[in-house]
C-alpha cells in the first residue's frame, strides 16, 4: 500500500530546500554557469507571456521553473529508491551545495 504524503511535511520540506538553495545561490553568484536550451517559437511565446503575466523576466521565470522542476524530479527519483530514499535525496542535494573550486 503506498504511503500517503502529508501536505504539511511536503510544504516544510520544500521550504527548507528552497531556503538552503537560496543560501547556496547567494554564495554561488560568481560561479554560475550558463546552459543553452533550444525551444520552439511557441514555447518561447508561452514563457514570455507567463513571465509578463507573473511580472517576472524570462530569465527569472526559467530559473524558477528549472530549479523547482529539478528538485521535484530529484525527490521523485529518491522516493523510487525505497528504503534508501532519504540517503539518495541527501546525496543529490549535496551535489547542489557550494564546493571549493566552484568560483
């Protein structure tokens, strides 16, 4: 029987992850790397429209989508690892931490 998730626990976990990521991001501003993604014109129009409606820049919206999306994927992947889910998730989140030489 699948384990039911507690919405409050999920919210707390997501907030803690975002807080940790924001702290790391402040440290990593100088070491950010660019990534190029090729999108269709329709996808770009959709992103631009959503960004405008949400009063964000395209860059800010994409950063939020990628950051939140990759964290959700990491959580889902870790959850699929059964008893090792927490260990796997911690290992994945450790990859996002600042490391010596990142500057």
